[in-house]
C-alpha cells in the first residue's frame, strides 16, 4: 500500500472504530436481519403471484462431487449500466430517465424511454411536465411495487412532501431489448410489428449468466466456453400442456465419472404428481416439477447431441389441465446447488425440500 | 453456520473495518452506517455459502464499493440533467470534524464524491488506474484527474506523500504541450 493509502487506512480505521463503538452490534444485526428477511419474503411473493400466467420457469440444477454451481441470471433489474440501446437497465432508472426527459420537455428523449411501439407527443409531454413541475430531483421517491407479471412493474413516484406524481407502468422489452426496461406511456405506433410489450405470449428468453463458475474451480458443468457471449435459453409454452425449452448452446464439460449433470425444472403454483415443494426460507413459493432426467455429457451424446450442442427438451404435462395457468415466476438462478439438487438460489431464492445445510465455516 | 450467524459475526467482528471503508467512500458517519447495512442486506438477501467470515467480509466490502459507485453515478447523471436543481457535490460535514477530530476524516469529507471514490479505490483498494476507471465507468484520463485533484485537496489537510500518479499526470500534461 502506498504512503497515502496507509495514511487513509489509519485515519479511516479510527473513524471505523468510532462508528463501531456508537451502536450495539446485536441491535444492528437484528435490524439488518429484519430487512434481509423482509427482502427474502418479498421476493418469495413474486414467485407465488397468482397473476402470473404465461411465463415459464425453468430451474437448472447442476450437481457433482463437492457441490456444484449454476448461475443463470434471469432478466431482472440492475443490469449493467449503459447496456441498453433503448430503455434502461433497471426499473428505477427507466422511470428516472423518463421523468428527466419529461421534465426537460424533450419529446424525443421521452419516446426513447418508452417501450418499443410507443411514442410521446408534445402535448402529453407538456402535460406531464406540468405535473412534475420543478420538483426537487433528489427528493423524488420511487417505489417499485410487486409486478403484475414478471416483466411488468408499477412504480409510484412522490416528492419528499408526499405529493403524488403518479404511478408508472414499466415493462421489460424482452423481445426487442432483453434486460432493458422502459415506461408504458404515450401513444401506440400503428404498424410496428415488434410493438408487443411483454414476451410474445408463449415465449420467454433469459440470458444465461456467465462467469458463474469462477468461484468454483471444480464446477462440473458449464454453459458456453467462457465468460462471453449472449447465450440465451427460450421457454415456449407450445400449448396448454406442453413446454419447450431450448438452450442455444450447451457445453457439458463435467467429468461423467463424477455424475455431473444438468436438470430442468418447471416451477408451478400447484402441486402435481411428481412435483416437490420449493421454499424460500420458510415460505412456500411453488412446486418444482422435473422436466428432464439428469442430463450428463454422456447422456447428451446418447440423445444424439454432442458435448456441445443445442439442447431442446419438451415437457408434456399430461396430468395438467392448463399448464400455462400454473407456471409461475421467473427463476433467478442458483450459484449454490448442492449435490443432489437440494437448493436453488437467486437473489433471495430458494431452498428446496428441506432446510439448507449449514455451509462449512 | 447459518446466514444469520454470519451476519451477527460481521457486526461483531468486522464492523470497524467495514465502517472505515464505507466512511472513506461516503465521508460521513451516518452515510457509512447506512451503506454498510445496505451492503449486508443486499449480500444476504441471497443465500450464499461462505468459506469463512473473511470471505463474507470481502464480499460485503465489494458490495459497499459497488453500491457507492452506483449511487455516485446515479446522482451525477440526475443532477447533470437538471442543473438548476443540482446540489453542491462538495458538502464537507462539520459534524465530522467535531466528532472525529481527525484530519483524514475531515479531508476525505471535503472531497467531491467522485474524487473521493477514485482516491479510495486507488489507494485503499490498491486498484490500478485502469481498474478504477472500469469500476467507475470513466476514462483513465478522468480518473487521473480525479486522483490529481484529490491529492491536491488532501494536501491542504495533510501531506499525502509521493506517488507515481502525480508524476504520471505531470508527464501527460507535459506531453500535450
């Protein structure tokens, strides 16, 4: 560490000590844990939302000796900054960008913050400008409420004084700009074939997260061949009873002798034969139904593929009358999957079947 | 050890270090406390497995850094587009001087957020200029300017010492002539 670094370290260390001494660690810990539990429960609620219908969920479970990992992030807020050609990488930033543009009275900029297929007009922007006025920018409070679907959010905006500046619907442009969010507002363009706000009724595409094994040198399964690439998987609800899942490119690099495999699950809102309860902490969030058997590299070859191939699997829900009606949530993927597929994690998600065993510590 | 136990251990054993780091970034006591809690909440909202407490602390520390950088970037973007509503970036806290009586604390609090962030990442985290630039989504030249400005401001409070960064900045300026 440089001389300046040491000076800063010593100075801030003393400040840290003062901050540490100001509070009771047990009380602080309890307060933090309360927030953590609240967030976990709120996330769990997303997955049990009964309003979700045509959105499918697949849970990948990877397994192998020493534990294994699979981390395929779903489309959720907080994508990397500046990654969107249109819209914004998070729900909140979408609303902020929209309000900023409206406050500037910039019609084109407002349109750029709208979902594909929508456009602003000068009169409407002027009207909105009047509503927002010169509200203190830093004081605006954005409150994202539970989504009505996995790609739609409602954001309440108010001032520090409590003045309501409106509620704004935000959607993710899954088809056109996956991972990017924009506001539903303005007028529909009449002839834009890609104007759909939500995923085409039966298809959801998720980007696979890479670098997911970087902390797990022994991870037996990998997708793709590195930390790059816009890999996606698509879930199609072909009809009321059939789901089809396609990964554009799969590389199974695990050691078959260690029983490395992947497995696909649908997460359902109703228990059916063969499904297993799925818990987030103590909250039941759905039921995991295995779409496939364990697929190892060898099995993939047996199925006619290779270690590197496109993988498509179909789920015929013979005993389910209305598959689309009970498929819930997006799965936010695991970075911790126990051998045998005991847990699936995401931001707050999920233990599966039984309480998660204590990590080695 | 369950997540709850890890959180308790962090508060009991790591709070001093985490608070120090957060303070270096935000320049205020209350801001540092909030930032640490936000980072812990964010970290543990997701179930994770930790090799040991040090691993959890390192993760929280990284989360502190990311949350802070996001906040600085967000505020900068917002205020840049609404200059009439923008607040002053530099808001030295007299509270800090009274409470801490520390030259370093006062000096850090006096730095603009982006400058302070660059200083902390470069000198406390020992990140390269390129890495700081990447983390802050800024050019290396901008980061060098932040570092130069920060060192100049810090030198009003104490002698920051010699460093390659200053010489490098001088060389760049000379080369442009």
